[in-house]
């Protein structure tokens, strides 16, 4: 059985299931997978946004309308993809958007809607594909997170929090499903020149005058940040999905590791400076 599983994992012509395939990384990775000869079940809220893929790649692509906030629709789409292609090798949770607004400004409804897509949408996909992947005895679940899954910024704090939750869910998932021969990787891009940041990928909370200047400075700072070329990313992604032992976490880009090193160094320094107080709070051993 083990030999059979490895043969499935390393065969050419993998089948992908990708959410958020209409723009940004989702679109780029969908087309790159198709160009290398893989098959893709490409999903997006609007089926019309995927029409050209069908025209260009024919039977190698299955386009499906999918709103990841609707679990029944997710289950149906996953089953359609599996029955159409006969297997699923790679499941890419890529759908998501950003909520722009300070912690005080954003409404509970705004935050709930963000989590419905960024967190619960990914959970719905995971829960829909696991019975299939367990039955196969192989598969690779990936999720598009961010450097902001480790480093929080102001003004987009709720978006950052959705990625922190996303990271925790995928880390737990990896430990739980390793026994079934299923792999998990969290892809963590830095800043890239994708459509992320377009009106379709952002939701703006109602603003408060008291934060106007602060937010303006923050946005101006983002405009000057260096952004990578998203078209340079597919080869790195292919190395991950083709690896016998892919990493649980993978930084996409060269800005991520320095930022995270500094963040964790600062955290460790604070924890260590308060270590005596922390240890005293343990009390006597019983």
C-alpha cells in the first residue's frame, strides 16, 4: 500500500482544487499548473471570471462557481471535482480578502464576514475534502496565509488575526491527518504586486476622524514598500507540491524571514525580561 501511495503522489498530471482562482495568486497558480500539464478544478464566486480558462485549456480545467462561505456549495464543488477527474492530489485554499480599519472602527458584522471567508471558508473546504483524501490514502492540503500570520500590523489587524487563526488550524490539521498519508503546507507570501489591494479584495470599515491621519500615514507607507513579482512564484510552489516531504510552513519571497526574525526576537526579549515574575506565578509544585 505504501508503494502505491508514493506512486500516486509522484505521478505527473496532478489534479488541483483551487479556491479564489479568478485573480491574484489563485489565477497565476491555476494557469501555471495547467501549463505544466496538470488538471485543475478552478473555483471562484463568479463563473464568468473563469470562462477564458475553459476556452484555453479545455478538458484539463473544470470551472466551478463557489462561494466558500456556503458549506453545502463547497461540498458539492469538491464532489464534482473528484467525480470529474477521479482523484484530488492538491487542495489549495486561496480565497480571501482584507478588512481595512482600526480595531475600534470595524463592526462585529465586518469582522464576522471576514472570518466567514478567510477562516470558516477554508475549514469548509478542509472538511469537504478529507473524506476523499483519506479514502485515497494521499493528498496535499495547502493554504495561502501571509507573513501577517506571524506579524500583526495596525489598520489591518483583523485581517492579520484571520491569518493567525488560519495558521493555528492548519498546524493542528497537519498533526491530525499525517496518519492518513495526507500532507499540509501553509504558504506565506510577503508583499507582491497582485490584485490583492484592489477594490474586489478589500472591505473598508466605516472610518472615524480620530484615526484619519494615522491611517493615511500607514497607507502612504505601504505604497513605498517593495513588492515581488507574483509570476516568479509558481516554480517555488511546484517544488513544494512535488516534494516527498514538503514543509509545514513556507515563506514566499525574501522579505518574510527578516521580518519574522525581528518580531520573534522582540517577543522573546519581552518574555525573558519578565521570566522571574512569570515563574513566581507558577506557585508551589503539587
